[in-house]
C-alpha cells in the first residue's frame, strides 16, 4: 500500500492517542504504520490488538477509503419469512407431495424449490430443516399403524388391559403368539467382529437354510416364557404349546391373551377349550390390534438380540440358539410393567381417529393450513 500526501493528511486528521480502542482514529494508525513499512504483526503489537484485526481494517481502507474505517451499521435480522409461508410448509410436509413431483416424501431441497415455484418466495433448505426440527417433523422417517375396526374394540381393550393391570388373585394370566417363518440365515463370508471405533460388520447377502415357527407363551406376573418350535403352522402346533402350558400350571384357572389368528378360533381349538371345562379362558385382542398382546414385546427382544443378527448354517442350529435364548431369559426374567389403562388407550385411539377423519376429509391444502396456522 502506498499513500498519497493527501491521504496521509486525511488519516493524520483522525489520529488520536492511546491503545487500540476500536475507533476510526486507532484504525487510521494501522494504515499509516503499514504505509511506513511496519508489518501487520508488528502493528498489532504496537496497537495492543491482533493481526487479524489489523488485516481486516487495512482491507477495508483499501476497498472503501476512510469511510471503510467506520463501523458499519448492522442491517438487523434478515427479513422474516411470512407466517403464511411457514404454515404452508408445515401443511405440505404433512401431506403426500403432488404427484407430478414424482417423489414419495418431502426433502428440504425439494420443499425449498416447490415453495419458490408455487409461492415465489425463497426459503433455504436450511430454513426448512430448522422449521421441521422446531415442530418435530421428520418426513424422511416412516412408521406403521392400523386403526382397529373391531365393533367390540373398547370392550376387548378393557378386558385385556384389565388382566395386565389387575391379574385375578390365584389365577394365571398368560400371553401367547407365534412368530412365523423365522429364517435360518447364513452369511456368505465370516462376520467382522466389533473393535474400538468400529462396528461389527456382516455381508449384505446371505444363504437361506430353512425356516421354523416359534410359538411362545409368557407369564404376565413373572415374565417366564414357554416356547415350542415347529416346522409347520397349524392349529395342532398351537395346541401343543397350550398343552405344555396347562401341564406346567397349577392354578385353577388360566387366562390366555392372544390375537385373532384362525388357529386360535378354529373348531379344533374350541373343542380343546371345551375339554378343559372352563379352566382355560381365551381373551382375544381386537382385530387389527395385535400390538395389545404383551408377548409382542418379547418377540421384539428375541428378534433384536438373536434372530436378526444371528448366523445359522441350518434350522437345527437356529433351534438350538432359540432354546438357549429362552433358557437364559428364564434364568433372570422380570415381568413387563404395563402402565397404560384401557381408558387411556381408547381415548388416544379416538383422538387419532378424529385426526385421520379431518386430514383425509380435507379437499384443499388450505383446509390443513388453517389447522396449522
């Protein structure tokens, strides 16, 4: 940088005394000292500041002259996105994207482009992502659901949940189900073990070595599981499990919670119940609501801890591992603590059903926007 005499005079007129205080006078010193041959680090030491600060104001002076040494007025926060656009994005996110976009769900770049095309308002994908986080929206994720259409839904919910929360004194309460078609999968190459900073790894491809059905029954009070494994899926297989359960129980009455599978309601099953002359009572979950069957929790546990990641060269090895898992489970098992009441479940289902009716009945996107705004 080489200053003219006029520039030096102008700068000198702004010079004050003392250490760097962020004033125009102090910044003018930077320019003069730099013009005199002092380095940026040396100027920083002389002024009691930092080299980046010196470099910043030298650049400002070079670009804008003496005016560049003046603090710039902050423009304030960026223009706010209109509330109408915020509501529009939230409403669109909760709807299936228009068919012509050819996508199954929204992404932040797609939403940004769509708002620009339809509303002529620019919103960045970062802004869209932040808005989604603020409202707990995750369009990239998807779960499953089913609303039971059982006309006796409420009655069955109260019956089953009542058994969980208040098991009849001196009577057994059990939940049972079948996990069908459990596959014996063998990986095409050996697994790589877990290591520090590295996850365990398995090949994406596998060899199917057969399947087995897992029939399981769990005691609500203790969490103990009785299991039976079968290559077939028939009423006889289900009743074989029930025979084993009844044989090991001493209670005068046994309540069994189960879903509406055909094997549970077959004529053969009804004859079996009649033979036990009221000692065994079946309590069915509502149709389309097998999630109310507590054994599903245990099925999820064995799936995560053994079946999904297991490697089995044959059905025989799979059976051995399942039997070992059940034996180990029963050595330390605890009961599932069920806390939600039947009325709470029914109230929640009513709310969800009302929301579904409203959303599915909307004919225009503005119908939903009004709800969100």
